[in-house]
């Protein structure tokens, strides 16, 4: 995507931020995809629209309980200088001060949490009961935090380290909100035939108001499994980036940039998973979302 005719504020792994005025930003989700904190050389068509559509769905349904930064995803509310190409992939949001934590709620033991548990019986330094297996549902969801790195890998934090970084009060607020949002999302997902294994949230503040920012319970920030395909002790097929991760793990890539090219079959399969997740969770046709062509 070319840059918009708006003041450019920031480019992340997936999103570009533009200033609209003193208290509002335009967040544009690209079709870039990253794994292991490395942006891959190939785009996944419509990925940005799927992420924006799902974030909008969740933001609108949770905003009364947990405030977020969304103002509008309707392109008629965007500045005219933004142009027509960002329809469906952009959100007008309230500008906020970012909380420098990645906040994760885990309902199932998988990914990096499983690797740590398998080695030490802990997750982010906290001891869990013995005998748990990969992908097993935890006795209750747990909260884990990592640093929010500007570049490279995020680093795991204990609760004490996270609280020291942002302060005890703010830590407790983001922890409580993360677990509550996860519970809401897990219940809705279950009604749709999906398991929400874990999800990552980011937060910002405006004065003393805490807001959920960036994205919410998308395939980029969450791990979804089909309830029908789920089994304890397995690596369930997922609707997230695990499909791409698995491809690169088979290659034996050292996870340092630049990444090898992504085969077309992996690109097509990844797009299909993002679209399917959108349609299952929202109950709407992806073709009806802004800017999607039949």
C-alpha cells in the first residue's frame, strides 16, 4: 500500500498509523503478515480487511463493558484525503498513550506456554499442576505479560516484573480487563463452534481512562481452534498464523530476517482461514464487508 495523504505517525509489522487531528488517528491494517516477529516477504490478500472487520465486530460488542479506542470503521467518516483504497481495512480511533505491555489471556496450554511448562512445569515463572498435556484446558484462564518491543522479540515478564514496569494499579486493571474480555470472547466463540485458546490485548490511556487499542480477538492476536477437531495432547488445526508458522518450522529457518518466500499454497490457505474465522465469528459474509470484491 502507498502512504496516505495524511501525516504519517508510525509503521508497525502489520499496521500503519496516520494523524487525523490532535486526538484522533487512522489505523490502516495492511496485508502484511509476520511470524516469529519477522515480517514475511509476501502479502496475504484481504488479510487487513479481515482483521479490521473482526476487530470492529468485537469492539462494538464489548465497548459498553470495556472501553476501546474505536470511533468508526465506516469510510464515510474518514478524512477525504485518506482516499478510497482503505475501505474495510481502516479504523478511525481515539489517540491514547500506549501501555507498554502485551497482555495475554490463556485458557489452554499451548505455544510458548506449553514449551515452558514442558521444560519447567511453569508458565511465565508460575508453577502449574503436574500432568497437563499440550492443548489441555487450564483449570482457569491465566494472565501473562510480555514487553512491547519496538523491534525484535517481546520478552516474557513475571507479574511482579510487569507491575514494576507499569505500576501496580495499572497492572491490576489491564490484568482484570484482559481476563474478562477473554471470558466474553471464549463464550461467544464456543457458541460458534470454536475454541478461543488464547488472546493478546493492548491497552492505552487517556488521562485515567483505560482503553483497549490496536485490535481485538483477531486471528493475528488470538488462537482459534475448531471444537470438532480439538483434542488434548495434539496440535489442533487453527485459524490463526500457526498455519504459516508450521510451514516455516518445517523449513528449519533460523527465524532471522529476511524470511524465505511464502509459497502460493500457504498464502491461499492462510487467506481462507482468516476469511473463515471472520464469517464464523460474525455470522456475516465476508463479501459484505467494506471494500471486499466478489
